[in-house]
């Protein structure tokens, strides 16, 4: 790949735009799955670069959020400026990485994933993967026959 060539040319070399789907960057990605593009001497997030190139200037106080959840996507229709707080709220709403994070925080605080039961010996049993299972939660779940997906506490 010719390093000197215009980053915009490189953008379209690694991205195939189409009408409806995600325009996925096929170039270099970081460990979180976000595309990276070299601009001058710097590596930049490709979705930020693409937003700037196609939509307009970035606001340094705002994040770019993917409405499609495809981190390597640069389709401007799937990108929107959002505050970090909004971005996090969106993640929580979509229940992506966050449920686990919250459950782990509660676990450290000494309560089960639902936040309603203390980790006292009579409340938990080890599961096959070595995590603690909250017995009151399990009881409640089977009693109520919840139809929502069961999230481990
Ligand atoms: Zn997309
Ligand atoms: Zn519980």
C-alpha cells in the first residue's frame, strides 16, 4: 500500500460502499474492532476520519456513535455525534457489554447480579464455570417463569 497516497483514496480502497448495509473497513483494526487509518503521521479512528470527510467537522467534546454497532463501519448513515454519556446510555439500553460490567461491580460489592441478595453462604452455589450462582434469584426465576432471557447473576 503506497503510504504517501491520500488517506481518502485509501479509505475507499478498504471500504465498499453500498446502499443499505454497513460499509465495513477491511484495513487495520485495533483490538476493540475499530478501524484505524494512517493520516499523515498519525493513526486515526477510521469512522471519525470518514465522518469528517463525508459529513462535517468533528466536535472534540463528542464521540461518534455507531447506530449499527458495527465498530468498523464507516457508513455515514450509521454514524452520529453523541456525548460520551449518551453513548454509554445507548450501550446500556442495548444491553451489550454492560450487563456483565454491572454484574461484576455488584459481585465485588458483595451482592448478586440482580443487586438484591447478599453473598452469604446460604445464598450461593458454585456453577460449573466457577462463578457464583445466586440461589434466591434462581428460585425467583423458576417461580415466576420469566420469559425474558435469563441473565446470570
Ligand atoms: Zn453500519
Ligand atoms: Zn440474587
